[in-house]
């Protein structure tokens, strides 16, 4: 007897579910795509416990006839393609015919649908049809999914917290609303409304609901065209940039996609206008003939292939570059009132200046003419310098200053070697250790006279309590203010108020990118982010006095060779290798 046998339908559906349905967000994605394909103009999503307990999707689309309502739960049944030609050029978001049977195989599903005043009720629990009967309902479809993965514990145990799963669904619905501003979306979690768009086809209005009013005020709509592509989108002023690429959203024919190559075109267009290793906020929707894109690469349809990818790349790069060069304006300077009784200190205060290897504090007065500080140095508040005398790191070389190269690197030499010091990375390491020292010794904080409001997404507010717990340990106290913002009431002494909004945005980006939060690691990341914000930048000219003090501060760090993000602070060029290069 042979050992190869045909899998039964239920097991086949469960295997397909493993490819398509990974978590509650995937269920919402498939059901919303079906609603959009049914020409719905209003889509409401209701979730309980982040979708783990239940998910409801209600739309006002065309609905289904009784025969179609039952057939839709069988594998590879679809109304969207009828030939192999359509398979390679689908004009719909969902077309494989796997979504509904896959969902029904791992959950309890109730479908209510109506078309031409004929309604149908279908109940399927974990692959078994329990009931099919007539049912009166309004035109459209209402589908409820309960108990996802309850009978597949291997999949269920990998789900995260309810707040995390809800945050993923919020993020997904925000992307859907940006891809289809002409459709009204509503998302609620039990008693809370998490997203509500009007469907009036106003892109900036939808952008405000997703990214906040401040971003929408800095946004500019644009259209680019060539023979094959039409691109509609929104670019945001370069003064608003992020620490990761989550603010770059790409849609192809209204489909949410991931494309590293097209994202690279957007980043390159912004390169002259934003700091290194930062990312812009930009939303683009490419419209093209369906034959030019292959969306059948992966069951989840996140990945796509473009036939004329390079042409699209340069259309985005050249078009965005022109938009930025013509319309970008200098960043507006907003003068901020200083807190009363707030100690102001210099950027390059140093307590250790070795003389015959003996550390002694140096006092630098603001009136001193020993060196001229840069504008950034004069205006920014910085970390209070440590009052503890420190010993030089045992392996750190004794260096003599040579000078500065390109406003970026400090050149120094030891007896046998040449050293190139990254001035930004070095100051990051110095600031990082000073902040840690202050946290261990001084837990003072001060209340802001006027609390600062920080705009954020609904996805972030869903996980607000987790975030607050981490910041409390850093003596930075925040409170919820609205569905899309919170306020900062008090901050520790080492945190600069003038830099607070950008700092909080970077920390939020890092927090949202982590699926499982290690509080100690994130706490270190927060400190590293602040150290980075307080550091001197590339292309900042330094005086010899300033450069010597950076070298001396670095020499007494506990770990002087890498910045908090792991980049080297200095590199060594051996003198012997130089002799060989010069044929000595």
C-alpha cells in the first residue's frame, strides 16, 4: 500500500491558514480587502481584546446571493478572476480564494450578507458548517470571527498581548484609509473609537487622522506622471524626519505593499534635506496597468514585483527632488521660554584634565574667551557634568591633538599610531555615561510650567501604559491627553526641554518597532537616544580647546571605544603601515 495520500479538506484549509492567517491583523486585512473589492464605501471594524476574542467587519458593498455566500467558504472559489490572463493582471485586492476558508478553519465565523433584498446567514465553526439559512439584513456584508486559533494552540501561544495586536490592526486600518481616502473607515475596540475617517477623498484630512495635525500642516500633495505610471501622494517637509522608515508608505494600485527599491527612491530624494540616518514622512500611490505588477508572489500579497521598476524609481526620485527643491522652506525657528531656576551649562564642561596623569576639575566660565562656542553650544542646555574624579581608561592611549578633518573627525596621534575620532560618536559615548551616572546619583526632576503636548498615533495610545511604565523609571512623567496625544508634565534634570518633541518621537518609533518589550533594553535605548540628541554634529567646526576636551572626556569613559549604538568612536592607523605605503 502506498504511503502518499490526499489531505482532507479541513487539514488543507488549516495549512493554508498558516500561510495567510498569522494573527488577528491578517484576518482584518483579508476581510477589509474583500469589502473594498465589493465596492464598499463604508467599512466598520470592531475588535475585542485586540481581535483575539472577536473581529467584526461590516460593509455596505454589493453583498452576496445565497449560493455565493456558502460557496465563498470553499477553497479556491472566487468571483474576481475567471482566466489565467486575469491571474497575472488582477484588478482586485483579493483573488486567491483562500482567505475565507482559511479563516473559517481556525475560528468560529458567522456571515450575514444581503444582495437585491435577499439575505443569507452562514455559521461555520472551525471548518464545520453548522447552519445556512435566509436572514434579513441591509445590503452589504457583516462577518464576525470569534475564538481565533482556539483549537490550534501552537499558533495561539505565539500571539502577543491584546494591546499589541490591537496596535497592529490600528496601523493596518490607517494604511487602508490612506490608500483609499474615498472610503470611510471606522475602527472601534469595545467602547473606544480608534479610527474614524469621513471618506470625502481629502488626503490631508486622512493624513491628520493617522499622523496628527502637525504632520498634516507640513504636508504637500503632489502628482507625477509618465507614459506607464501615475503617482499621487503626499510629501512632508524635511524638517519632520523620523528615526526609522515607518513614515514611508507605498501603495500600488491602492494595494499596501513593501518595496525596498521604491522606498530607496524616496529616501534619496530627501538626502540633501535631512540628517544622515534619518527618514522622511511620505505617502505615495502608484497607479499602473495591472500587467506591469505581479502581486502573486506571496499568499499574503505584501510583496510585489514591478516590470518597469527602474523607470518607477527615477520617476519618484526626479519628481520628488523637483518638488522639494521648489517648495521646501527653511525650518521656522520657534523661540521657547526657558524654565525658571533651570541651571544652564556649557556643552564642553569637563571635570578632568590630566596633568602628569593626575585628574583635576577645570572650571569654564561663560564669560571666558578661551574658545568660541558654536550657535548650538550657546543655545542648548546640556547634561550637568559629573563631579566625580575619574581615572583614565587603562587601555586608552595618550593622544596629542593634530586637528579636525572636514568638520567631522578629530585627528590625533600617539607615539606610534594615527587616530581618527568620530566627534559625534565620541560625544554620544560621553553623554551616555554622564546620563547613567546622573540617574544613579541624582533622581531630581522638575515640573514644566506649561505641559508639552506630544502628538502620536492611535496605535501608540493603545500601548500607552507600557510606554509610561518605562519612562517613569527615567523620572519622565507623561499622561494621556486625547485619543491621539499625551502631555509631558515633568522631566529629569538631564533632559533638554528644547529638544523634547523630537526626542519623544524617536523613542516612540523605537517602542512601536518592538513586538516584545525588554524594559531594560528600551531604557538603555532611551538614554542612548538622548545622548545622541545632545551630541555635537557632523560639519560642526571645533576649536583646539574643544577637541582636546572631547579626547580627555572620552579617555575616562568606562567603555570609550564605541558609542551607545555600537559604532566605533575612534579608529587607529598603524605607523608601520603608513611607512609601507610611502615605501619607507
